C-alpha cells in the first residue's frame, strides 16, 4: 500500500532512489543536494537501502565509481548540483558514450560566477549535448514518480542511456509538499532488476572495453547513440503510461499541456516556474484571455514532434528561460523551440524572456507580466531575437 | 615455489604483438605482473604508454586476455573502486587492478587514488613510473627528477635548464595513508617484484599500492640493451630504494650497504647529459637525505632483523 507524507524535494528523490533498489550509490554532498546524501546514508544505516554505498572525495569520483560499477552490470544512482556537475563533466560525458544507464538527480543550481548557491537550471541545461537524457520536473510528487520511471527508461534495451531527473534547488529541494510514496511491492512490480547485456567487465567473459577506436567506428557509435535518444522519446511515454496505469498518476510523458486545447497563446517553460504559470494562466482565463501552458519535461531527447503539434493553430507563444545561452541573446529553451518549429516550416510570432536566475523569484506579478507582454508581441506579429529580462523592481531603502 | 617457477608456469595474460618500444622494461613489468595476478583479474590501463601500445586494444581487437579497459587519465582508482562495489553487489571476487603511468598516478590521478586509499577500497594499484609523459614525447611530470631534460623543461645551448624541482616521494606519500601494503619495485629485481605482487594479492581489506621505477629508453636516452643494467643502477645507487610497508612498518627488501655513486647512474642517461659536477652532487645530496629518512623508518620497522626482512 502506498502512503502519504509531507516531503521536501530532496527526500522525495531519496525515497524514489531507495524504492528503485540501486545496487551501488556513490555521492558527494553539495548545496542544495546535500540532504539527498544524508537521507540515503540514513536509509542505508537503518537497513532500508541495502546497497553498496561510497562517500567519495569529489563528484568526479562519484561519477567515476558509478561508471566502473555500471560496467559490472549493476544498477547505479547518484545526485548532484551545479559545480559538482561541472566537476564531473569528464566522466559524465563518458557515462553516456559508454551507454551506461545510470540515474542521477540534478538539483538545479546556478553556475558561478558571481558566487551563488541558489536555484536555476543553467548547470544541467548547459550540458544538454553530453548525451544524457534530461527530464525537468515541476513538483515533489513529480520528482518521486519520474525518478522511479527514469530507471525503467534508462535501462530499456532500446535506450541504454544515463538519465537526469532535474529539479529546482530550494524551490523544490527544500520546500515540503504532499507526496504519495508507493510501496516497495508496487515499485518492484513496475521496475524489474537490471542486468547489463551490452557491456561487462567480468573475468568469466573477458572483453576489452573502449579500446582505441577509429573515427569511422566512432561515428557509428554516435549514430546509434542518437537513435537511442530518439527511442527514448517512446520509452519515456511508455513508462509514463505504465506508471499511470499502476499508480494513477501521469505526468504527460515528454511534454505536459495545461489549458492548451482552445488556447490562442502558449507560454512555454520547464521546472517549478510552471506552477506560477498555471496560476497566472487561470487568472488570465478568468478575464477571457485564451492562454495555455506547454511544459517541456524532456529536454533531451527534445520532443520536437509533440512541440510542433502542441503549437499547431496557435497565434504565437512566449518562452520563459531561467538560463542564458551566451552569444544568442536568448535562453536555451527559446532556441530549442524555434529550431523545432523551423523544421516543420512553421513561423509563429514569439516572445523570449530570461528571469529567475540565481534563485531570483519569479513572482506571480512578474509571470503575469510576461504573459501580457507575450500577447502584445504575438499580436504585433513580432519574433524576438533578444530576450526581455524579467526583474523585480528594486526595493526602496 | 620460487618467483622464476611462478613465471615459468603461468600463462601470459597480455596479447603477443603489442607495439612497445624495443627493450621497453614496462612491457616486461606488465607481463610479469599479469602472470602473477592470473586470469581472474579486471585490468585498468589509463592513457599512457601501455594504452598507446595497444594493451587495451584497437577497434574490435583486445590487447589482453583478461577484461581490460581505459579509465580516464585521472580516475583509474575511482573507476576500480566502482568495479569492486559492483562485484560485491553481485557476490563476485576478482583482482581489481590498475597499471598506470606516473602522470595518471602522481599528477592527474592523485585525488582519486588518495580518496580510494582513505576509503579503503580493495584494489591493487600499480604505478609504472618512467618520470613523465613518455608516450606523447616526454613532458615533465611531478615524478621527473631534478635537472632532467624533458620536452617541456628544455636545456639551453650552454647546458642550463632542465627540471628545477625534484620528484615527489610518491610511494611514501601513499604509505602515509596507512595502507595495508605499499611497496616499491624495479624491473631489475623481478623475484622481488613477484613477491610484492603476491603480497598485494593477499590483502583482505583496503588498497595495495606498488610503485615501479621504469627507466624509459627512448625518453631518457638509454640504449635498449642497457635497460635492465640502468634499472639496477637506480637501486644500487640508492636513487630508487626498494622497500615495502605494512601500515607504517617499512622495511627495505633490497639492502644496499655499499652504494655506487649517483654519478655512475646519472652519467649513463642522456637526459642528464648537461648536468655538471655541482648539479650531480646536488642529486647525490638529495638521494642521501631521502635514503637516511628511509633508513630511520626501516630501523623503526625492525630493520634487517625484523621478521620477513
């Protein structure tokens, strides 16, 4: 039987990891992910998480240990944030190119400099081309459900790729919400044990893993890796559907839509700011403004077809990015959406916004302003080539 | 069974035809070590000479008969720690071994290695120290000797230059992690090396570390048939003493009561050709100082009268 509890995002992630029965965990604490490591070590000490656990001296070693462990064919889990993710970039890229289905929560935190510890998905979004699957979630229940599903997606035979389930530092990691925790039996029925079939370091079946490889063969690896990313589009939707059947909760698969059916305008974003967008959309709807939300859950693989479909027939859209894409004048998500539409030959008026960096609050007032501004931009038939900055007015002393 | 019996009866675990330089004593060392370790071994060969000559493999071919892989330059110890945890999770036992150059050990790989040592991850870490980045044309490492020419510590026409700092005493740094087993070894003392690999294999818990000093023919400017003679001189001059330590109980395994002058060793090596008397005297002084320190530790460990000495 499942039970209901009040959990912060980090505890929701830790419960998801525990219920997924990882065989090896290696982690290094970093704000705001630190409590995940504390919860897991406590579960381990209490006997409810019977795995091999290593408290390492750096994130570089955390990912290196999991790379090694995964090469022996076992299920692996870790979590990190920002500078820790940056430090593990070298083994991070390699985990995906070795096709190792490691699951890692990323508790999104802004990148230094200036010195900061607060939220923002710049850390993981910058690494969108490192070959991992990346899913962004909006609340604590979605953290738990998606992290369990992540093992199923990553380990499925047609995918075999590592996966990040990314959630906002502090806004989710340290805020408590009602969360339903499934029972171990229910999760076991959903998630069978993992054993590697494609790559293994085992004296019983000696194999050279990753010898020097010529470019032609390397390109074949890359092509198959890209195909696996596309296969993940299906695997994510399948896992969501099966999860919904067993647990009664669907998160929409690669995207989620809110009040989009008769919408003229769509607001597009990812992560916890989607909560504020829902509120503001309800307010706008009450005033007769036909606006809806397109939430991107899977940034990698990018859900091109479903984005095109969701925007079909709309007047235009606005994107709120809590990140920057240096050199492009806009955020990363705006670039991705525009690129997807170009491939469909579609040309929509579009507004680009950057805000909420470094944990800065995106208040309902600011988000409502972004919706208003989107409608003006779209009605004027413009396409932004430069983002508008969403900032709070400075407080008078 | 003597070391020579062991080597005569064990199967070579490295493929024939790997492309090491003629006379390379690292290849000899690797084949020796793997014969002792045997087939129930998972082998990490980070980027370096042994990776470059094909021990991991090329395309779809393997260079070893045991499972073998390339770690990154800097994560041999942590990848092996993960392999150990994975084997534990599966209820399996095997030798989990790194055979890594000094760059992958004393420079880029030090943090991961020190972390694994402190945690007590059960791995055997073997460093083949040829004093620098040899497979890319000999750039300096923190294991390069003072005064040595390297491609990044060049020597002027007048003979000045070479590396300004002396090599860090890495095996002692590892011993100060209070490991169950740390040893130094040389390709000129194969029975000693065989015994040390066997002792590393006997370790039940924690990391075993062996540091092998491998003079590099092409990088150092040594004739290929001088390879073993010069390796022996490095020990007989006390420049690279052979010892082993269980925790802090350190003992010499090859005692050198009457050392040859360091000059006799240095003069045989091309990379030191520009050193004048004064600079060689400096190397002699460093060698004497380091050896006295080890002698004191050896005395504390029981010296020549200690059991097993």
